[in-house]
């Protein structure tokens, strides 16, 4: 029996919206204010979502349970699989001492903590976002930063802030390609339009990142390096997105930015070397390790220390290539339609032009998953580091035990996000934004932010709200391409507060059960940057010369 989603079951959008918001509020309040452990807060959010979906929105209880199950499976693969294997690799490099050599080699480029942040959290993280996405950049950069001596809150929070401007083009352009395919946008038009929004923030985020870490004075002390980093990322981001397409935007921009920054640091260094590792204002409660003078290691040792990470980079990039994914999926990627859910839920107007059945298929694409590429890279890297197979197996078991609660949290949070999607709770929240009339370009951008905050994925947010953006844009007389792009560009700022990203960060830094601290820290940065994107989109909608940037 087909169930049709109901977005206003009480005949009052205010009451329906408030009810739809309860599960998210329960989880965020539990995490951020009640200091519940992440898996407990996620479990409470999931229980409340089940109650609201079944009792208030009329979703059949069996469907609600199966939607949560589908989300939990998705939490294990691909997200949990990425986290488990990147921590496994990090464990191996720490235990054999090569990570300490890697730290010293980075400090050899610059001992200044602010410059290390630019190089690793922003530029190196953007490369991993472009190559793999789905939590990989935060897992890698947070693990490296904590190894360099950054405090846990700094390593976690700053990795999340840095992983914003590149997200729309993550995983070889997956969010934009999916938006175009699912909602019938022109892929080049959307790629170009996002490329006329995010470069402003690619220039701004490095400044914002260092300000968040070191304050205004600390930021001004290295402004030339920040400017080089931002400009050398923003210009390729604009050019590639507008003239070549979305696939290699982040990869090319990140490589250019890293190269330019390293070359610039050969001719320029700040007058004062910043050695503090804690966030400005958090020094007492969140101590890191003061920078020690880096040891000079033989070149051969440095090469060996970097080899596992080079192997990781190569494997992640290869695994992200569409032909490689297609090849692996052709070998083994069984699909499991969820009986009792698949094609039995209909999305309804005005979200879609006509009633549309929702698919519910779990694809067990283990071979093509990014986490598998990371796993293979970790095994190869471990063998290169001279671990024997028995040591690798023992280390993997220890890693699994280490991240067990993080994996549980990811499962529960993805179950919550998937249930809100299939029950229509998130659509009710989106429709509330769509009632804002002439202010819609601003609030439509925040809809994208909300979508990523709820689902943890710019791709999922584009699937969720991309069609609604097109409908609303036509109603108020602005370009659908503008609002489709705004959904993705605004969404990237929600990435730092989505629950799975916060769990990935806390796990990578081994700062377990501090997810609430991370959420409280990054929330202001997330909403402030999202509002700035909304202001830019509003200018592009109504105010010359910004209107000249819009692709109709």
C-alpha cells in the first residue's frame, strides 16, 4: 500500500514545522547543552523522530522502522567504513614512529601553527574533499593536526571550518552532478553558477579559519600567506567550474593552492612564529602541545614517513574516478530494495510537480566505496612500513574497538536523517523556508544549509531540496539556476555542524564524548557563513552588478 507524505498534517504550518523540528532539536540540545554522549543524543533524536513521524505525520510504523534501518546501513557503508580505515592507517603510522617524522617534515616547511593550518586543514583537506568527500577530508586533516600537537578542539573544529568552500565540488563533483541529474538542471550551468558564488568564500574562509584560531592580531600577522592560499584556490575554482565542469574543480584548485603556498613560504616567513596550539580563548580548558623544535631527519626517513600518505592519496583519487567506480560496481555491487518501503512512499506537490514514488534501495557497493580504497591503502602502507599480516590484523581489531561508539553514533544519526527524509519531516522544514516571498533567495540558501545539517551530505541536500528550489525560483521570478546553485553553496556551510562530520572529527582526534563541545564551537561559524552566502545570493538575485553574474 502506497503512503503519501503529508507536510502539514495539522492544517497549520507553524504547528507542523515545530513538530517536524523536534527530533533535530532533541539531538542538538542533547549534544550541545545536556552534554549527553553522542550515541545517546542520537538515539534520543531517533526515538523522537519515530514518534513524530508515526503519530503526528501518519507514517506507517513498519515503514518508519525500515527507513531508519536503511539509514543505519548507510551509516556503516560508506561513512563508518571511511572513519574506521583512516583511523587504522593513522594508528599504524603512529605506532612505528613515522607519523612523528611526518610532523617534523611539515614543521620543517613552517613551524608556524597558523601556516600549518592553511597547508593541511584548508589546502590538503580540499584535495581529499575533491577526490573522495563523504567525511574523508575531516578524518585525514583532524588526525594530522592532532598528531602535530594541536589541541583536540582546535584540530576538530578547525578541520570542520576549513572543509566548507570545497564541499560543493566534493567527490569529483558528485553534489552538482547529482543535482543536475535528479532535478533536470543543466550541469554546466549549475557548475558555473556555484563557481560564481563559492570563490568569494574560498578567499574568505582561510582568513576566517586563522581568525577563529589565533584572533585578529594572529590573522593579520600572516595575511600575505592567507591571501596567497585563498586567491590561488579561488581563481582555479572559478576557471575550472565555469569552463571545464565540476569533476576536477577541487583537485586542481587544491594542488595549485598547496603549490603556491609552499613556494611562497620559501621567500616569506612571518615576523613572529606562532607556536600556540589551542584556540584563542580556550587555552586553559583545551591545552595542546607547544611546538617543539622539529628534528631534522634524513631524506630517506622523510620519504618513508610520507609514503603511506602518498599511497592513501593515490588510492583515494583512483577510487574516486567514475570509470574505476563503474568497474568495481560491475564486479560486485548487489542492490537490496527494502521490502515494504521501496516505491511505497510518494513525495507530493509542491515539492515535486506531481506525485513521485521514492526508491529505497541499499547498494552494498563495498568494492567501489571510498573506505575500501582507504583500507587497501592502509594495508599496502602497513606492508611498506614492515608490519606483518598478523600485526595488521591485531591493529585492525584494536582500531575497531577504539571507534565502536563512533560507529554506533554514525549509524543512529544516519538512521535519524533517513527517517526524516522518508517521513517528510525535513520537507516540512524546507517548505517553511519557501514561504518567505521576496526574501526567498536568502532563506532558500539557508534551506540548503539545513539540508546538509540534517543529512550530512551536500549531495543528499541537493536531492532533497533541488526540485523545491526550482519551483520556488519560478514562483518569485528569479533564475532556477541561481537557487539550485544556492542550495549547494549554502549547504556547504552546514557541513561543519552535521552530526556525522562532528563524530568523524571527534573520532579522528580521539576526543571521544566531546561532540557537544565541538558542536557548540562550530555552530556560530556555520550559521554566520551560511548567512553571508545568503546575502550574496540575494544580491545576485536583485542587485546590479551582481545580477550580471547569474546564468539564466
